């Protein structure tokens, strides 16, 4: 079976959702409680033995300050992760420092780019700006680590082949999208792979079913992704989505 890649973001406690990563209501839906995340990793480990064994990659976007806590939990269960860092935020409140990035790498985790700015729709961004987002971020991380950084993930799921082409030109050799698939394609020497996104309401059982290769939850994510992809072409979709999550936050408060 092709590798199944799961996309996580940050860990936070319920009373402080802005402690790690981006402080927006929509970003908060991708942040898990540490206890729940531990249950997830334990459940994933349980399906990686026996007839349901699969090859599972665990990735983490946004470079939040909880990254080293994530690493602690992963290592407890015998895993290493791939952490994608938006370099404009290194050292800022709620994000990783250069020292933490070095610590993650020394512990065996992989470090990759999550662009410089994490802003805008990359799929509709000018090629020159895209090149800077990939090349500068990879150069910054390579300098921090003392080794070449060749992996990256696309922020917010706004992928197009041009995004991959500029990433390839910037030296990226493995690029993760948010499309829920195990299919891999090659764009100018860069492997482009999909991921299954995990959010705060997903149970350990749900995550384990995806990790084991079960068809039903993966197909559901694919259908929802196709609908969301269509909606992203509608004008003002981003603004509507922001308003929706702001409203949910007010009601929850």
C-alpha cells in the first residue's frame, strides 16, 4: 500500500487556543489537546502491526511553539514527524525558535518549508512571489540546520501545478498538499503527495481507520475536499469562511 500521510498542526489546551500557531478561529479547529493527540498516536501505532499494517507519515504544519511537545509524544510511541515551518514567524510568540528547530532535527525529525509568509492563495500568486516563498524559506531553514532542506508543504491547501513548478525550481524535491489521497505525481523532478487532514473533533478511532487504509473515511475526506475545492473558486470564499469561524467563536464564548 502507498504511504498514508496525516496532516496535523498544533497542540493546545482548551483554555488557551492561541498558545501555539496562528491565532485565528479557523486555525483553532486544527489544534488538538495533547491528551487526545497522545491517544491518536497510540491508536496509529496499534494498526501498524498485523494484517492492517500500513506505512504512515505524520506531518505538522505551521511551526507552532508546541512542536517540541508534539515530538515528545511521537518519540514516546516510536515515531518521528515532519515539521513544516513558515520562516517569517520563527522566534515570534506562539511559534518555534531557531533553537527548537535545531532540537527537532537533532532528535531525528524532518524539517521542511511551509513558505515564508503563509499568506495568500499560493495557486493564484505571481510566479516571482512564489519563487521567493519557496527559495528564501528553504534557504533560511538550510542555514539554521546546516543541511539542505528539500521538502515543503503548501499553506492552506491552495495548490496548483505552478506552485509545484516553482517549488521544484527552488530545489524542493517533496511537496505535500492537502488533497486527501495516496497518489503521488512528479512535477519537474518534485514529488507531489497528498495528505489526510486531522482536526480537533476527530477521534483516535477515526484516525486509526485512516492509518490502517480503510476506504470509507478516506473516501469521505476526498468527497469533502472536492466540494471545498469547488467552493474556493467562488469570489469571497475566504472572507465568508473567516466570518463563519468568527461567528462560531463568539457563540462558543
